[in-house]
């Protein structure tokens, strides 16, 4: 829908772009300028009154009204009156006045009476960047059933919103009825998802082909999970289209995303694939898996330490961000693992490096941070999304909240696990001592562990050698002391136990990522959440929940969804009405309606 210059200026002042968004700028209150013959105390009301007397004091004016609609006298008081007010109150005149009426011991008074010229309606009051009278005129001239339907809103939604701006009865914006609340939620989401889909741009793909992975999957020494197969099928369908696909694969910790990466590279083997991983360890792990499960492909690993070679000889190039500084051959598929660890700029750079003018490679990003299903549905407005919510084998991890008094039994548990040849991870909140925190730091705690145990390794985010420490620990360590640096990615097959110190300070998704480090190969696992807080509802709920997607919903329950959507496209704090934790049905409906709209537009 196109707007006039004047409309655009007003919308711009309100920091919005469409009339649907204007409909969401609802009044903060209403003034009822209808005549009533029953007095309602403590409430602003209109009186049809004759002024019987006016007494002017230095800082106030006192007026005696006879209210014809009530049949008795009311005293009006104006404090610090402005000069123009002096002329509004003339003895003997009959006009309409509006204000809050209070009665005590048979005497009624109206504080700060205001002279009203237009009566008979309920007038909305707005708190916006536009002056109230300008906003009223703008809303009156632009919001209608027809204008909102033109933008794609359904008739019943438009009607419900218009009631708020053109009320026929008194409304309370603090206690909206369910239908009105639904309309506001629907519209807020409709506007947001429509904006997301408008940002999606389509390019011709460098390659589209009918690829198959069945033969490869049948030769694997294990069976892929149904959700792995569904995701690979999604990607297979993407590859067959002449449009360059953009897909995000979100999988829970240990859900087997690596096999989806390998299946994608297998299907695109003749045309080359590139995968960028955030750390050397992750890149190496995937490279080792590729060598094992893609024997027919020429695979190479690119890190800061590898020599520069002609990469055009390879079918599958796996590397760290070092890839951005190499001469990359044209590539039909670009994949980014743990995509949130790279900036948007880095991801775009990689895509550009292997594109050819207006043609682009297929692009798949992988994330091990589960998002609420509701958010995944919203994301589909600008990128295709596949979720892998199950794991190839059931993880057997006991999660327990522990306190200082449980320390002796924790030590016994750790000794027992080490005796079995298993490994233990201790996560501390800080590297160095802090007076602000009531927990030990790595520097304070390491002495105890190094004195009582052997093969203790220590690393943290600022440690230049952290990747080497993690590799050495994997091979020969018993205990690893770290910060949340180990949250994502590295596979430690012998890790059975994680102890998280100051657990209540971390988000539930981070706790879930840390817990996901253990029991990667079916080992019996243990997760201990150490806290000085005697009671924490968040931690109690966490230990009962194992699915990362359910954890993401729990996280929403305990904090505002705004944090969660940051970086999606706009800050999620714009969600005033929608609750990602509770409104999945509305998301489904908006998605369906937007799909229908785009199908309709396409067929015309």
C-alpha cells in the first residue's frame, strides 16, 4: 500500500511504517464527553452547568456551578490558572465542563474543570510523539476497515482494533477483553512477520539438482533418526529449486547435526561444499567424521596453521574463519556451524566469496542452541527452519541441585567416576577473585583440586591455548576446570559429570548446553548445580526438564521474550502484547494467513 507524503511524515514521527502499526498505537485512556444524569464519584464526568459565581484568589479561581444534569451545586477549583482560563468562566453563562468530582458531607467539588465544546462522544487520549489533537485527526482520517483490510488484516481483527480508536462505550485499556487482546496480539505478530518476509530476498542458485542420499545413509553403521531424515529431505528439496535456499537447522545438544552436514555435502559432492566452524576443535571433529563417513569425497581442513593449497581440488572444504582469508573456489553449498558464534558480516562474507554475480550458493546455518518452537515459526517468515528435537540415543543424565553441605558426597562421586575412567568438568563463574561474587573463582579453587587429584587441566575464555588444553584433556585428563568456554561443541566421549558453580547465575539454555557436554556416547551422566541459594524455582524446574526446546520455553517463562529475539531482525523488546511462551496458536494462524496472502499475490 502506498502512502501520501503527509501520511509518511506522520508515520515517521510515530516511528512506524504502516496503518496496521498505527492501529497498534492504542489510546492510553478515554474521556467520556456524553451527558449522564447519575453522578459517579472519583471519576471524570461532564456537567451541563450554569456558572453562579466566580471568586478569583491570587493563585486560584473558585467557581460555583449549578449542574443541570444532576440538579445540584458543585464547586469548581482551578489551581494556578493560566491567563486564557480567566475568560472561560463568566458568571451567568451556561456551558459544558469536564473534571473529576468528589463529594464530602453533602458538598461536591470538581478539581481543575475544563471547558468542553464538542460533546456526545467518548474521546481517546494518546501518548505519542504527535500532539493529541493531531493524533486524533490522523487516526480519524486514516484508520478504517477498508484501509486495514488493504494491508492484509482480516475483517474481524480490523473491527476489533477500530473499537479501541472509535469507542461506542467506555473502555479500560488496563483490562481488555479476550477478543481485543487477541486482535492486538495477532496484529503485532502480523506486522512483525510481514516485515521479516519483506526483507527476504531471492537469488538464482548457482546449482540446482535432484540429489539423493539414500544409498549413503544405508551404508552407515547406524540408522538416522526420523528428524534427521526429515531435515535432510528438507535440504534435498531446497537443492532441487532454482532459487538459492537459506535454511537454519536448530538441533538440541547431541541431536546429530553433524550427520545432516555430511548428508548435505554428500548430495552436493559434484559441485563442492564449504563448512565454516567457530573453533579449530569443532572443525577438526567434523573433518574426522567426514573422513570416516564420506570416503568417496575429497575432504580438506583449513585452519590458521594449515598451508595454502589449491582448494579447487576438493569436494568438501571444512575450516575455521581462516577460510575468509583464502582463495575459495566457486561453491554450490555454504554451511556455517554454531552460526551464532560468527557475526552476520562474517557469514555474509563467506557467502559472497563463493557467489557469482547475482547467483548465490545454497546456504545452511546450524545452531545447537534450541529456540522455542514459537520463535522457530516466526523465523520462517525470513528463513526456512528445520528443528531436530530428538537425539540418536536416549541420554541418561541425573540432574541435581546441591549446596555446601553436599560437598563431601560430591567428592566421593567424582572419585568414583574417575576410578571408572570417566572425566569430570567443573565450571566456575569467574577466572579471578571478585568481591562482588560469593563463589570461588578458578584461581581460588584450582589449588584444592590440583592438590587432591591428578591430571587436572585448567582453561577459560581468555586462555590463548584453550583449544590445545581441551584436546590434551580429552586424551589424558581426569578433571577439567573451566568457565562456560566449554558450553558449545567439543565432543568429550569420556565426560560423565559436570559440576556448575553458581548455577542460578546462568541462563537455563546455557545450563542445558553445559549439561549436554556429558553422556555424549550413552554413558551414565551426572549434572550437579551448585548454589548458595536455599531455594531456586528456576533450578528446580530445570532438573526436571531434559529437552532443550522445553528448556527454551522455560527460559521464556522466567524472563521476558525480548532478550530472546535480539538479533533476529529487530529487538524482540518490541513485543508488547505477544508472549512467545503462551501464544503459539496465534503464531500458527498468522503464519497460515501470511502464506495465503503471498500465494494470492503470486497467483495474481
